[in-house]
C-alpha cells in the first residue's frame, strides 16, 4: 500500500487489509513515495478513524518506498495516479511494472480513480477514505 507520505491513506489501507486476511498467509505493509514523515506514526486522524472501525494502526511507522519492495511484494497498490507513476519509475523490469496497481481499480476495474489525500481536510475526509479503502480491501481479501 503506497501513498505520498505514508501517514494517512496507506497506513489505513495496510491496517484494513491486515484485518481481513490470514497473517500467516499474507504479509501487508505500507510506504510512501516521499520520505517526509519517515519514522513517524500515522496521522492522528487516521489512527482515530481506524480505532473507530476496530483497527489499531498506531504501531505502524512511516517509511519510504524503495526498489527492494519490488522483490518483497507480489502486488503494490498505489493510492493515486501520481504515486502510481512514481512507483513505476522505480521499476527495473516489466515484471516490476506489472506488480503496480491502482487500489480503487479493485472496485471499479480500470477506472483509475484515486483515493483522495485527506491530509488538509477535516475528519470527514478520513472517514470517506476509510470507506473507499474498506471496500477495495474487502475485494482484495476475497481474491487472495
């Protein structure tokens, strides 16, 4: 799960998907394409929305996406088009590129819709992002 800063959308996506899969069979992680918040916990509003929905993401730590992630993960979900392109620029091969997907395409195939960044908005934006990601992660978990 990858967004820009790894403090709002991708930590929520990580926590939501983790809550829906068997952790012995599926490893989920998140990262940001920028290292602005590296080492920091998720945004307090993401933590609050997660807790409101029974998911604790407070233990997560922001990290920057790196080329080694192509080796570690079978699927890499981008939260928006900008981060999708940033991830693909790091790809070393067609195989790497094929691992990168837009998360909301799981809900609306090939629509390439973005999960909006709620950082500069109020708590309602975080609720809306949670709802979008929950729907996508439900579909992903059923596929897995």
